[in-house]
């Protein structure tokens, strides 16, 4: 097998890997029987080492739709299918993903393994809540089906289980009915952090909500942000002005890695000012395509290259609601004082969560990109301790550097997860750089 | 092209062909060993493109079954693409007759057997297209894979003769000569990216050749020039080379 250097979306870390690309289900069984440890990888859109290992099995060629009921809105697909390919099939027939992250270029297997969340988490929960059934090839070589009632332990440890419980072969999930491919969007400008945190609760009845924060602003402007709210538009709301399902728009691409000096305090400030200034009124109503509402960054392919070859870290944590405001404020303050440059700081209020090993919990989550520099990791270690003190935790899908003790002390079911993995994979056939780093297996 | 029969449908090039032909609204008959393995492929193509896909049981290594296999197909194809083949293990083939026999059976004997049947039907109907996936390995025997190469050489010569015979009946025969392709067949080999076609690219080039009614096509085109050189090296020099 040819060995190559691969890396995930944040370009850190870089791993020398043998990559195989199974085409049929039987190829996965063959891979298991070889006996050397590997991790399953989807489209490499996580921000860290979750899908990296010396030996990687890619699902990208295992990407077929097995079943689609367009009256009930139920779909079964192989785990390597990209959300964007699902949307191409379901949207023209009046269906949408029940939950979608900020990119449509992830596989459905990855959506389960990370138990991804979206702008509707406070209403609809994370992806796993819409999964009707998973077909899994276990590390011992058995094919099992599981869901919240059948083989439920297997199911819940697989949702958010970072691919460590076995090979997800097929996912059956329910879709959301839509009348049009548009979102009725409301953007509310907020002066400061306290205001936007309150706005989330005030506008909690909206299906979709997320805020973009300018985290370089200090003083009275600290935490100035834009809260974005949305509802699926109905046909009458379009006033006949548009076709119910718009054509896909074209994409741009960042053709090469930017030199690291491009992204500095000044350029990020300029970007954020333009972005903030665009919202010239306190409250703006508009009609957006689903594409531009859910996937604004997908319009710029390879946007990760603006952070340069050295890569970046996306730091995403959640803090329980009770201490959320205080926690977000203090952590954001620490980050702002460093001035290390983040285009995006994304804030969201999560609803309650079911999965034992999933990241989400009721509370505020903040995610921001920081280009890697020599002092970053020790700084983030300090932030981890703050997150831990507030009773929060770090999103494994975005993590490339957390210390194992932080994981084990902030995920309440960490030890149950580890013993479950010991039980189902005693020979440790499925292992990633993340599982080794965090001492999971 | 309305109904396309793909022989050896579980290979990656065959699957890429199936995808791209389905996108052009062709009906498909996917023939392979243990064809129920392709159930997901069938449903996927039907859901995405709204076409009919039939799975058919076919074993290239059992020529005695080929006539029945073809007669049971309903509807009959108007295009047949012969994709199956077996690279085998040359080192093993040199000492193990069974390995050599499988290579020859798969790449030559099995292909001749099924294409004889299809050619007769197309000739009677005075329509159709036969596409044979041979190999650049058939252009000159090399010490590293001459068993496979000689079987492909036989297949190339067969396709050439068949093209000559069926010309007057209006049946097209296309010989495809791939170089390296990035598939499971070459999973263990490190090949230059410049010379290696992704299965999707190979499928697109094959379909383009079918639309343009080419006789012989190289995948990738650069192989045409490489093989021109290799064919023209004098034997007294060639025999000393480590190829």
C-alpha cells in the first residue's frame, strides 16, 4: 500500500499513513481480518487527529444510497456518502437534513461518529437523535444493527464515539420536510456579549440560531456580534418571486496556502469590521438560500488555506447554562487579550443532550479558529482548565491537542466509554491518533 | 447506447462506468460473480438517476455457462463492455500452473467465450457496440508480467479481428488499452501520478471513445506515446532491459 502524508481540515497534525479505499462492504471485512490497527476516515473535515492513524481506511468510495422513501422522508445510505450528495437527491423532492453542521462536505458516517450539531440544536438536538438505525461492522467482525431501543448501548457509544466502536457501514435517518430551498433569515446586531447571550433566550423559539462574534473588540464593544436566526420559508412567503428550489451557486477556491503574515491582528480587524458593518440596521430580514444560510464558508473551497501551512486549531468548548455567561465572557476575554487572530468566533446556545459520550450539553458553546504558533498550546492548556472549572468540555472533533486528563475529567462517561471499547475491541483493531493521545485505547 | 451490459461490474472502473452511464440515462445490466454484492449499487443508481438496473450472475472463468447467461438476459443489451480481468501474481504464475491458467482464462479465454456469443447476436441484429478493456501490457511481453501480458495481447488481437469482421454489419468494436489505474488491482504498487488514471477519469475517457466511435484508445493518452517507444525498441536491446 502506498503511504502518504495526510492531514485534516486544520492542517495539523500531519500523519504518515497507508490509506486504503474500500468500495464494497466485503472490503471492510477484509481490512479487519488483516489484523493491523486502523481508523476509518470520511472526508477529513474534522479539525484534529480523530481520523488519523498510521493506517487509515477511507469510506469515500463507499457512498451509495440504499433506500429513500420520499413520502415518509427516510433515507438509508452507506457511511461514506457526503451530505452534499444527499442534499442533491432530497432537496428537489422536498426534504432537508434534520441536523446539519456548518459544512456539507462531511460524510454521514462522520456525522454519526462526531454526533454533529447544527444551528437547531436547542430545538432538534444533535444528529444522533434522528438516526433510526445504524449498521455496524464490529471490531470482532460481526455485522450488527442498533438504534436507541435495540443494542442501545452500542448505538449511544457509537454516536459521538469518534469511530472507535467499529466500522459504521450504513446509516438510516429521518429527514425534515421543507416546502422551499430558502430560509427566512433575521440578523440582529448586538453591541456586547451580555446582550447577545440574552438574545439567544429571547429568540429561542426560532428553529435556527447562531451568533458570530468579533472577538478582537475590547472595551465597550467587547463581544459585539450578529445573531442569525432562521426558519424554513414556505411557498407563500416566497411571494412567487422565486422558484421554490434554487439552483446551486458556484464556488470560489483559495488556490494556495497563504503566507502566515497575511493573517494578523489588523487584517482580521478589517475583515470583522466589514462583516459587522454590512449589517447596517439593528435588525435585518432577508431571504437566503439554504446553501448560503447553512454553509456560508463552503462557498470558498479550501478556505482553511488562509491560515497558512502550519495549520490552525479550532477551539470549541461548551459550558453549562448556569455558569455559561460568566464562563464565555471570561474565556473570550482571555482570548481577545492575546490578539492571535480569529476570523470567526461562533456562539450558540445548545439544548439538552441524550448521548453519553456526545460533546453537546445544555449550555453555551463557543468555537474559534486560532492559527498555530509556538505559545498557543500552553495557552490552550490554561483555557482547558478554565473550561473544566466551569463544568464544561472540549469538542473531540475539533481537538488536536487536549491532555488526556482533561478529557477523562470533563466527559462524565469517559470511563464507561473506555470499558465499553475494551469489551467490543479487546484486540484494539480500531485505533486513531486521538484515541492514543487521549488514552482512550 | 440505451441498454449497457457491464461484464465484471464489481471493479472500480466498472462502477465508475455504471455511474457515468446512469447519469446519461442508460439502462444497465451489471454482471458479476456474486452479483448480489452489488445490491447497493443498483438501488443507488435507481434512486439517483431513476434508471432500471438489472443484476446478473456471471463468472468469466466458466465459459460453459456463458451462452445461457446471455440468453437469459432480458432486455438484450445494445452495448457490451468487457471489463473483467485478473492481474494475478506473476512470480507465482511462473511456478504455479494454476495461477497462470487463471490469468489466461480470465483475461483471454473467458473474454473470447462471452464476446463470441454477444458478437453473433449483435451481428444478427446489425447493431451494437462492443468495448473490450485490454491493456498496454499486451503490446510487448516483459519479464515482470508476460503471462498477463500475453493473455491481453491475445485479447487485443481478438478485438482487432472482431472489429474487422463486424464492420460490415455496423457493429462497432472498441479496444481500450489502460496503463496504470488507481484501483484495487494496483493497491500495492506505487505508480507515477502522471501515468495513473483514477477510475472516474478512465471511465470518462472510455465513454468519450464510445461516443466518438474510436477503434483503439489509450487511457491515459500519454500511454500511446510510451508504447510507441516500447514497441520500437529492437529485441536485442529489449531482452537486456529490466522491465
